[in-house]
C-alpha cells in the first residue's frame, strides 16, 4: 500500500507544490491534513477526498498518534514552528519531514533529531534539489572532479519580497531573512557540489534600502565559505533583487546552473556545452524517496543531520556578518 502523508500547515508551498506532487507520487499519498483554518479543511477534504477522521487542528494534532492511516507527517509551517511540530509528531509515532530551514537554531535541530531517535522514527528535510537532475549533475561534476578539482564556487539566491506583513519578515517566526529562506540553497549548493563542509565563514550585511520593511531581518547578506584546500564559495542572498545561480570553476573547465534552485525551468551549462536534462516534479521524487526509506528502513539522503549541519553554517554566517570576524567551523 501507499504510505499516508499528513501535511501540517496548508499555506502556499503545501497548496501549490506538495499536494499536487503527492497526487503524482507512487509510494505515498495525501492522507491527512493539520490546519488551523476550518474553511481550508473543508476545501481540502473535498479536493483530495480526505475523510473527517484524518483532519486535525493544532490542538488535536497529537491525536494523530491513534491514526494508522498516517505514516508520515510533513511540517510546512513558518520556520520557528518546525521544531515543536516535528517533536510532537515524532512523539505521536510518525516519521517526519520538515521544511527548510530545519529550525531556527542548532539547539532546536538537536532536539528534533533526539525526539525522532527516541521514538525510533525517521527524520528528513525538504531538500528537493537532491532529487533534481541538473543539481545532481552539479554533484557529479564537482564530487567526481570531471573537470578536475573545483577551485571556486559562486552564486546567489534572491527574490523581491512583496507583502510587508508576512512572517518571512518577522524575526521570531522566520529566524532570519533571505539567508534562512533562500540563501540556504547556496549553502547546500556549495556543499553538494564539493561533497564537503566549509571550515570557515566571512560575511557582511548589504545595504538596507527599506529600513521599515527590514527592521527585523536582513535585506541582503553577502558571504564567503572557505573549504579545505583553499577552495572558496562566494554568495549573495537578498529580498530586494532577483537571481538564482550556482557556478563552479574547476581546474579544466566550469559548470553552472542559472536558474539553479526553482521547481521548474532550471538550465545548466558547462564549458563543454549545455546540459540536457528533463524537468521533473522534484517534490514527488523527494517524498517518494522518503516513503521508500520508511518502507525499506534506510536513512534519507537528506536527513535531519544535514539540516542541522546547514543550521550551524547559517548561524556562523550571521555571526560573521554581525561581528565582522572570520568564524571557524572546525
Ligand atoms: P505560507 O505563509 O504560505 O504558509 C504558512 C502556513 O502556516 C499557513 O497556512 C499559515 O496559516 C500557517 N501558520 C500557522 N501558524 C502561523 C503563524 N503563527 N504565522 C503565520 N502562519 C502560520 O508559507 P510557505 O511559503 O508555505 O512556507 C512554509 C514553510 O515551507 C517554510 O518553512 C518555508 O521555508 C518552506 N518552503 C519551502 C519551499 C521549498 O522549495 N522547499 C518553498 C516554499 C516554502
């Protein structure tokens, strides 16, 4: 049978990406929902044929423990709520996926990992790009040194943010600005292109052009990650420009994605020509893989430990920007 997934938080990503992706999945399906909005519950029940008994709100959430239809719970709430809902889900005996960033501190990541270990449940982060062919090619070209050792990485992940009242601009809910939201894809990109972790970080905040909008989180951040053997990765992430790029320069050539991190329309090129890969439904592949991990009792390739690693790097980037000092990671 297909494993049942319950989505927690029926916002934009759950509505427009995860639910349609689940409808195409082979090994799992949308079995339940957790929402604070009764009108959304009605709409989703009809649209996805979800029985009343598989509909929860944030108060009744823990009762999901008694529901055998739900194997996996996927937390798609604002960043600062991931930890609580993952821990409660694990205690209810469910395998857990959390959206990125995993949480808003390394301590929370530790608690989430511990809760899932304690309950003997699996934990994964919604890092969909590990299942996307262009990004997988970046991993192959970099890690297998197809163009020789990579010397330098660069890129960006930015978008122009709209509504000034959204949670992404609220430090308490978001944990930070564009770095937490999309800059995390640059951090990921550097780590998976090299197959390594950074050893040190330098960073600075960019200019603030709208101090009212950006009174809690950064508007722009620029950082450099140092990797072993003198390899560097330079990135910018901003809420006031557009761009999503990942580029690697190696000893005997280069390879890049532009745009690099989206759900579709990704394009890649190397010093030997254009990449030619199909566009896939990333989230379907990601959730099907996790369902197989649960069924076959193997660890996800995007486990909680990876989310924790990234949270440690993001925290170091903020510290480096705040202090103006180089932050050592190892
Ligand atoms: P959203 O604002 O569209 O949805 C958030 C949901 O949380 C809403 O349904 C809202 O009602 C609910 N919610 C519950 N309590 C809330 C509170 N106190 N404040 C605000 N909302 C509250 O956001 P989204 O874009 O769907 O993002 C949700 C999560 O998914 C975030 O962690 C985000 O980083 C992640 N995300 C990941 C991707 C990806 O490509 N992997 C893409 C978009 C979002």
